[in-house]
C-alpha cells in the first residue's frame, strides 16, 4: 500500500482496521529515511522498532523527536559535540506520553545546537536542507523535525519553540506547526534553552493531527512545576464544531513583510471572511520591541542553563561549545552581571509585562489574531551570516507571542514567486488552543491549505 502523505489519523485508522500492520508502517518510513536522509540531513540517530503491543491512540505510528528531548537508551545530542555520546537514563515526559499512546520513535532530528538559531546551521552535524530547495535552509531550530514531515520521512514530529522554533521552520518547510500555551505541555526532559519560554509542540501534515497530538501531550506534570492545572480539552472534538470568530489584524505585524507574503495574507483574510468570520483592526506594540527584550532574557537564561554542561556529568568539556553558544553565554552573563542587571535584565522584564498586557487588551476585542509567521520565505544556506542577530530578525513575528506565552498555529497558504512555502499563523488567548485549532481546521477544509503540503510530497515520492 502506498502510504505517502497519510496523516497520523489515517495511519492510525489503517492500522486499527488491519489494512496495514505496524511493522509495515515502520518499514515504510525507515526505508524513506534510508533513501533520502543523506540529501536532507533531517535525522541524526535512528531508533529501533518496539512498543508494538501498545494499542493506544497512536498505536504503531512513528514519530520523529527533536534531539533536545531526552530519550532513554537513545542518543541525545542537542546537535552539540558536548553531548556527542550522551545516552539519557530517562525519557522526557513528552516522549513517555507519546510512547504511552503507542507511538514509536523513528529517530532523533537535527536542530540548531542547543536550539540556538533559526536555520539549523549551528548544528555540529551540518545543516538540514529545505525539501523545497536543497540550497536553502528549512528554518530552525526545529529544522530537522520540519524537514522530516515536509519530505514525509515521518508522519509527524515533535519540536520545541522558544520564540518561533516550531512555527518558523514549519512556515519555511510548508507544514503545520503548533505552539501551545506556555505550561500546557511539560518541559521535563527537554534540554532547556530559555526556561521561561521553552514550549514543546507538534509538526504535522493536518490540523486534526496537531489536535490529536496536543491532546496526548497536554496536562499537569508532577516533574514540571510550570505546567498548568487548567483542564485538558478534547481538542479533536472541539476542532470540528462550527464556530465563527472575530479575528484581529495588526498593521504593526505587517510592516516590513515581503510583498508575496502580504498578498497571501490578504487572500486568506478574504477567504476567512467568505466563511463567515469577522475581522477587526487591533493595535499592538511593534514586534521590533520584542527583539531587544527576547535577546536579553533569552541570553540570560542560556547562560544559566548551559552552566551545567561542565564535562563532568554529561560528556565532553565546554571547549566543544560552538561559537553561537559561546556568544550567547557571554552576553547572558553580561546582562546578569553587577551593574548591568538593572539596566538590561530588569528593564527587559518590565517591557515583557507591557507586551503581555498589550495582548490582553487586544483579546478583549477579538478571539484570534492573524499574522504572517515570518517576514520572508526561506533563505539560502549561509545567508544567516549577513544578518546581525539573524534568529531574532527571522523570528520577529513570533517573539512577542512567545514572550507572552500564547498559543499559535502556523499553516501553509501558498508559494512565493520562487516557489517557496508561505506560512501564516493564528494566535489565541491563553489555553484557547481549541479556538486556534478550530479556525485553522475550517480553513484547511475550505482550501486544503492551497495544496502546499500535497505539492511538497510530490517532490519526494
């Protein structure tokens, strides 16, 4: 049976109806990884088939896991030579939940080292390649996960987002990326970059899959005090309810965006209006403010989190840190140092509160906010060196959302004049993932996301 492009939901149903076996599904994806991974460099480590007796919601469906989630007995590197031979003695809560639901770990995916970057080019194991154009970056830091789904080497993948690291590579690689509310999904076992914004989430080929995976992952975790006790909703069920939303548009989030992306944005706005949704202008702080805030806060947390990797407990010494990690640690220690803490870190926290309050005001008038995911489409490999603070500039439209801890979903809405995917995102209020998924699902049913995902699969048949 040809399984190309089958969603998680479709694969699960085929397995349950015994039209295909779990072993056949595993073999199909392993063969695709063997055939294409040398070109794409999506996977760093391949797993072993197991867990076949589990008949849970995801029984027999393979998953690609970003290599900063600990996987018991399976190498976890965070794409850094510091952890080149690190074999975790335990699994992240996200991994345990997926395995508990019957999913099988296909392998660990490439990423920017320590999640420091937006192109996967800081990986110690070489960059992943964009399936739409091998001369271009797939985005990052969850680049390998996005590539695995975009080229259908895996039916879904797990990434982590600190400020765009799920949605930005999803946009550049033409797939769906969901960032839940901060605290909706446990960070336990995720190698931390910035603990106050890190957020695990899925990359998928359908909105229904994103809803299903979120339902499996969400919930309070005794090992992560930042997880919320807010009730986990039945996202797949709520996603299919017929609902009409008031959707906000912010001129500040359209400033400086590529014209092809703007054109796609207004096409989607028109389509959503025809579906009965209402639009309203909202004024938000310029995303440019978030660059400074995010840079200061993230570097400070990086300096703190990387201090544990001293070569005693985890593997190689700090001399194996890459240049980007060293830069971030130095800047982080600087903004936390005596005499500069008040001038930089404390002030950044105050502006963070202003950004949070700004979104709270906006959500008094609208249910959702529609914005581009990125200011431009995928860049050529190596172009990141032209941009000071490259990651912050590529993630400028994601950083305010991450700083505020809001849920958002990216989805493809067309191709630019170079034939590269364009992504837009819907952002919702806290713990309103059901509304974000519902609106995205409606658009998917109406437009099939303009055939982008299907066109991507044709390149890798």
